[in-house]
């Protein structure tokens, strides 16, 4: 057996393995799509059945516990919506919150690239205080990073 034959055989085996892996991955993907479609169909069936039970067109005796569970969840959702509305009303009565005049948080100073607005607070605290970080030193934000991680 020559070296070339050995390489050819290994390449052929590798190609077969890759093709099998791709076929398996495609079938798994298709199976997941079908499962999602099945769950959606069951959800639609459940919603339609609930509507028919509430309308009296389907007897609800056998579905009593399931219908009760659905109604309990709906009541819980309505209660949460009422809580959110009350909280919004309280917040609107208090007026808009005053913007904080405090310096940037330690996380914003240590990780400026993660800020919501990268232009906001672009200068490091050392530069704001009038001093620059020492040459050859750790650089801006080092103290804030140490405070953030609390070594």
C-alpha cells in the first residue's frame, strides 16, 4: 500500500463522515421544525376548543380542569396588568424622575464599550479630575475596574 492510497482512503472516509453528519443535521433540523409546527397546531386546537367550550358549543364536563386552569391563568394575567397599570399611574403622579447628577457607575468607567450611549461620559475620571493616568501605568478605568470586581 502506498502513501497516496492511504491518504486517498482517509479522505474518502472523511468525506463519507461529513456527508452523514450533514444528512443527520438536516434531518434533525427538519424534525425540530415539524415539532414546532405540531406544538403550534396543538396550541391553535386548544384555543379553538376553549372558545367553543366558552360558547357552549362543546360540552365542557370532560374538559373542566383544563378550562379552569386556563381561566385561572387568564385571571392572573389580568391581575398583573392591573398591577402594572397602577404602578404606571403612581409613577405618572410623581412626575418624571430627575436625572441623576452622580458620576458614571464603576461598571461604565471600567467598561466604557458597554455603555448604552458610547459618547456619554467618554472622558475617564482621571481626566475629569484634571490629571492624566501616569505614563506606563495601568490606564484609565483601572481603579473603577478594581472597585467593580472588588478583589
